[in-house]
C-alpha cells in the first residue's frame, strides 16, 4: 500500500482523513487505533495500517509534518523561502552550538574558496580579471535560479490556497 501525504487544515480534515483511510482499508474508523493525531494545523499526514495477526485489531501508524518541518526541509535543499506567519517552536529553534557550527562552516567554506581562487591566480591558472568576470556571471545565474525557485513556490502555494 502506497503512503501518500495528505494536507490537513483543521480538525474536520483530520476526521475526514480518518474516515477515508479506514474505508480504504475496509474497517470502521472507530475500531482503529489512531494515536493522538496532529498536534496542530495545517500539517501533512501520512498513515500506514498495521493489522495484528492474532487479534485482528488495526492500528494506523501516523506521521505528521508541520510547517516548520517543511521550511527546514526546503532550507536544507537550498530552496529560497519567504517569511511565514507561524513562529518556529522553541524545540525546533537552533541551539547556540548549532549556530556556532553553522558560522564555523560558512567561515571555513569562504576561506576554502578564497584560498582556491588565490592559488589559481597566483599559479596563473586564471587571471584575476577572468575570475571576477566568471564570478559576477555565476552570481547572476544563482540569483536567477533563486528567483525562479521562489516564483515556482509562490505559484504552487497560491494554487493550493485556491
């Protein structure tokens, strides 16, 4: 059985989701162990039915993805995202240690790129002017890709609200 993600905007959607899924596996929604359900809305829900071979009781193993989870996934994939009205929960905020590791990573990455560029210029693999031209062109290309990704996301989220 394929597991698909379903958008739940409110408690009514959760009720309908349970009825539809239970009907799809041929059981009474009230006879299924559903767990606690979503902590808040909107969210994405996915469930997988497990039937106890001895008792015949069906339990739905559920998984929920919240807005903050989706934002973290998009950011990890380097997809530019706009601001959201939903604050990130405290347990999902970066710790000081995580912030320090990120700063160290960015610093190290920048120093590494600078060292490579200086090496290429010093060993005459590339002229500084040639590198600067390529850098400006690459920066413009990155800006275009980010703008296209943002436009695609905005179009997707606008279409799903309608």
